[in-house]
C-alpha cells in the first residue's frame, strides 16, 4: 500500500517537473526557424529615378551574397544562422505606388526594409505597421522631423546636404564668386533643399541673383537660363533629374550661359554621367558615397562589384550595400525577428562601415555624416572634398570649352 502511494506521488512529481521544464523553454525555440529572413527592398526600376534603382538593387544583392556566403545572420532566438532573402518592390518613381508597395512588404511579413528616394512617401505606412526601414538617397527633413520611430535615414537630411555643399565650396580657396543662380525643380524634396540653401547662402555672404522654377521633364528651359545669364550669376545651383540636367546643359551652351561653376546635385551623382563627355565635365555633385573612400571594407566591396560587373562601384551601390549590412547587424544584435526589437537595435547602431561611422540621433537620421563633394573631370567622378578623401583638387573656374 505504501509502495503504491509512493509511486503515485512520484509520478505526479515527475509530470509536474516535465511541465515546469517545458514552460521554461522560450516560445521561439518551440517554433521552427524560418528558411530565410525576408528583407524588403523599395526602389524605382522605372520612371525618372530608374537610374538609381539598378545600382541600388546591385548593392542589396552584393550585400546579401556576402552575408549568405557565411551562412546568413545569427539569430539567437533560433540558435542558428539564417540566410537573408530580398523581397524587391518597384516604386516606379510614384509616391502612391510607394505606399502600396510598403503595404505589400508588410503582408509579405518582411522583418525589416531598405529603400531609396521616394520611400519617404510611405514613411507613415512603415510606422503604422511597425516595420523598420532604412533609407538612402532620401533626405526630406519634414519626414524625419515628425518623430517617427521606424524610419531611419543613413545619408543625412536635405539641410545637411546644403550645409555640406556651402561649407565645401563657398570658401576663398574654392568657389570665390558670391553671385549664384538657382534652378528649382517643383517638388517637396527640392523645395525643402532650396529653402535651406537660401538661408545658408545668406549667412555665407552669397547673393541669389536669380531663382526660377520648372516642372520635371520641361523641354524648354530657355527662360530660366536667360534670366540667370542676365542677372550676372556666376554659379548655378540645381537639383535636377539626369534628363533635365542634360536639357539644361545643352540649352545653356546654345544660349551662351557659361557660369564659372555648375552644381547639379542628384543628376551628376550617377556614374552614367560620364557618357556626356565634354558636355558634363566640371559639373559638381554630392552623392551619398564614393568608391575612393578609405573606410574599412571599401576595397573588399569594390573588388566584389568589379568581379560581378567589371565596373567600379556606383555611389548608390555602396550606400545600398551599407544599408543591408546595418540591418543585418541589427537583426543579429536583436537576437530575434521581432520588428520592434530590430528597430531598437537599428536605433542603437554604433559601427564603422564603408560609409564611415554610423550612429543615429533622436530623429533617426545619421549623425556626423560626411558626404563627398565630387566634380567630373575628364569623364571621371573625382572627390574634391573632404580633404582627407580627396582624389583631385576642385577645378574653378570652369575652363573654356
């Protein structure tokens, strides 16, 4: 009788023990690990920003290949490395389609996302769905000023771009002229940039002698060019798409407007600018990155791109590659695929990258950004600022062609 009671009590204790042991196992460990970690990609492969989409796609793919070659990203919750998978969406350079694509990424259950240019149009969607996104080539301060928690920008704000340009160029040893003209594309981002640029110019003692606006893809810019020429402007500051930049340059040549310096931010960031030959020489730009940077990992990235394409690394490719690397590091730090945990890990990023040191401020934009200022010289994109990354000195004024 005593033996039966003892056995019964022992059995109950063993069952309770199994229950207690089972309850201590993390819930995620009880679930099978996913075959891949899905990372959303928001780019424009069609429309005016298509020239940016292809090199960004390449950067994402090179980063994934490098990470997956090592087995993927270590996720502590599953105690194993899991490969990354890119879920790519074409925004078609259309804000409304950007919003729809962001919703699609949410439904595809991506853990985080990366994107370019107009991905900012869908910032509120990422916020609503608590899906962290890391943007490059997206610098609208009005977005980051909203206090969003899930939208991060690596390349700096539009205000920062303006400050960089004037700090690098509006000096006695660079561009000496204080008479500048502005050709302003109609649009939220460009408007914000020029509003900031005008304030900075005033503080630098620069006079804006002429300012004209135009709609994207306007075929005739002669009124703006004549206005700038007649105002006595010696420097042209613009932020056009590549097609509009070509229109400007051709019509400037026809109308005899020959400024001493030409800034075409955005358009001249693209290595395909070299195809313009002498028409595009001496134009100045300010991309997110340059393949001549001497930061850790740049040589290795350049070698991977060279082996894959036979070409030098596009600035957009380098920035896109880096955004995936930052997200991958954040996932490993988070130790899970929980979006909020990944968001918190991105916010706490403090690492050296191919773009230099990356750390985010309270508004989720990168602090202490150093963007290169470049000038096209003999068909080559040369870094003319900062001095510690310079490949060639600035040519000013533009030589007679």
